[in-house]
């Protein structure tokens, strides 16, 4: 029996790297999406835990987390405006 080729899903297209991807392409994609790294470090002596560190870091491009100062700020909603009297 011949195998039928299954149709690629959206997840397959996102997760499968292109065949000609370079390290720079993968790093660019990683920084555009962002990655959170979590880790635990336990220092101990003779089976006694002395120091416990829980580490977390965010790795992403700076323009993803910092607002652009040249962008026009949105007006905050201060409720309905008062009508001016008609003269």
C-alpha cells in the first residue's frame, strides 16, 4: 500500500524550519517572537540544601517590549465631554 501524503497544518508550517534556514534566520525569528527561560539552582553541602535560586529571563528584541517614543499616544478615556453652550 502506498502512503498518502497528509496535508500540512498551520502548526506544521510554523514549527518546521525551512530547509535553507541559517543561524541568523533562526535568531531573528527567536528575537521577534521572544523566549522565556526558567531555571532552578540549588547549592548544598552533604545533602543539605543551603541556597535555592529560581531564575527567569526574557529574551526578545527591545522594540517588542519598549514603546516607540515617536508614536502618538492614545487619548485616555476620561468619560463623555461636556457640550459647549451655543451662542
